[in-house]
C-alpha cells in the first residue's frame, strides 16, 4: 500500500492506494486547521483478526468510491424496485465493490492534484475507474471527480462514500 500527499496553500491531504481512499485531509480555515474525515484507529494494527478483515476495513478512512456499490448477500430479499433491470454479471461480492477494496494505481501526480486508475478484470461490466483529487489554491476545498468506463451497457449501483470524524461527546460538533 502506498500513500500520496497533495497540497495547496489551504489544504494538505493524503490519498492511499488501498481503496483509493482520501484522508486524512487538513483544511486551513483562517487561523484554524481542521481535519474533518474519520480515520479508523486500527489502521496500523496487525494480527490474525486484523488480517481477516475485508480490505475496505483494514485502513478505513475519509472518502472513497464504491463502484459498483456491491451486494454482499444476494439471498437477502430486496424491494422489487431495487432489483436490477438486467442480471449483474461480474459484480464482485466485496463490501462496497472492487474499487473500495483493491489497490489503485497512480496515473499522475502534481503538487496539488493526483489521478488514480483501477482496472477491472474480465468479465466485469466495468473496464476501469478513474479518480482525480485536487486541492483548490483559492479556498479550503477539495475537488473530486470520478469517471467510469464500461465494457458494455449496464446498470450498476455506484456511490461516493464520505465518512466524517465526530466528537466523542454529544453536542460538540460545530
């Protein structure tokens, strides 16, 4: 697993190859530095229980893409309008999909942005996924884009998945 850092005058952010996950990211807002993303405290653990975790949970953090979102248990009854129009050929059973569990490749990196790419194996309907994350030089803002190339027409559930750090004590979120 590799970690890359991008930054501008307002932001410093880390992106990891595992799941293409973004986080932590520090935003300079006036005199304050804010890091809003959740970062799982067990990310540097080891041992048998840790090794049994799905990849998505091993270094869970910040924000990532779910392509396709994934169906962990197809035997679970779903409402009729949630069922796919056509069979989901090649959908992997990984939680939140292949993109959340695989090692992404660095396509390009500049000081304030990076491009990642993830290629899917046959017979998956998705051919590849591209992700760009850039730190704005004008304000404390990250710009994130997601492009999906498919091998054939399909309908698949996708999502982007931000997770935010919340204070341990209720009422402290401001």
